[in-house]
C-alpha cells in the first residue's frame, strides 16, 4: 500500500513539472473547431458511394460464384463425355497376314465364314454367338486330302 502511495506521489511530481505545465497550457489554448457542414456532407456522400459499390460487388459475387462453379462442372462433364466417345484408333501396322492378302480375298473369306456360321447356327443361335471360324476344307489340309483318298 505504501508503494502505491509513493508511485502516486512520483506521478504527481512528474505531472506538475514545468515541461508538462507548458504542454497543458498549449492544449488549453487550442481552439475547439467544429468541422464545416459542407465538408461533412462531402464526406457522407463519399461514404455512401463506397457502400453502394460494395453492395453491387456483393450482388455480383452472389451470382458470379455459383455461375462459375456451374460452368466449371459443365466443362468437366463435357470433357468426360467427349473423351469416352472417342473412336478407337486402328493400329498403323496391321498384322502381316492381313497386309499380304488382297482385299478381295479377305472379303471372300469373311463372306464364306458368315455363310458357314449361318449354316451351323440355323434359326436357334444368334449371329453374334456363332463362331465365324470355318473348318478347314479338305483341299486346304494335306492330311485330310490323304485321309479322304483312302
């Protein structure tokens, strides 16, 4: 308690010093000026303009953010759809058997395979279920030729 009294006494002595008294006199001598009404009106109008701009920005962001999110999601969906519908690429180097055979021979072989599959499948088997690989003809296989010549 005694320390507190001593600190108050020290503060009082510092405030009553000549330097502090000079500053106090200068502050008391200052005029108490009220701001001009025109200046206040100009300040109020500037504040209102800034608040209107902030409100416009908020309204714009209220619609801009969801719209940009929707646009981004749409672009992502479009990329996914387009990338899944891309046609399969044909290899640039076809198999040697296909490359050496003529197109006419390939068309005839495919037609014969389909004809054989249709003969085998009949009415009860669907076309995709049929095996298109035809059995070797007797003239094509030398072992079968020998067997049938016996």
